């Protein structure tokens, strides 16, 4: 977690943690939903969809300060562009595994700051 970004969000709360807690709760639900869509797109080898979902998740992760997830999603977005080949499908599969692990670690940290 990029604490500088996260603390800027906390400062918007004016002492009431409901704003940050709501953002964290919404983000966690969004990531879970996006990962399900990414898994489904991988089943059909729809790299265009994966690229778009990576772009979407990159932005929401960056906005909350979940830096490593954002960076890996950018790699997914760029790797998934173009015609599916075995090489880029393998790379995207590896990146998806990596981002899910990164997200798991970030989720623990987010819940430490904002138990939902």
C-alpha cells in the first residue's frame, strides 16, 4: 500500500472512518468480481477483455494506493493486447496468478486499516 496515497484518502474522512471503510469495501468487492471476469475471459482466451479488465483494475487500485496490484495490472493490460498466442496467454496466466497473490497481501493490509 502506498501510504502517502492512502493517507490522503484518510484525510478526506474528517474523523469519520465510514468514507475510507466504504471505499475499501467497494474496492474489495470490485476486485473479487473483476478476477472472476478475468478467469472467465481466460477460459475463452479473450485477451481483449482481459486487457480492458486489467486497465480498469489498474486505475481503481492506483486510486486507493494499492501500488503493486496497479503495476501488475498494467502489465496484464499491455501483455493481453493483440492476437492471442501461446506465449502471451502463458504470460497473462502467470501475471494473473501474481496479481492475485499481491492482492491477497494488500487485502490483509487494507483490512488492518479499515476492518469491514
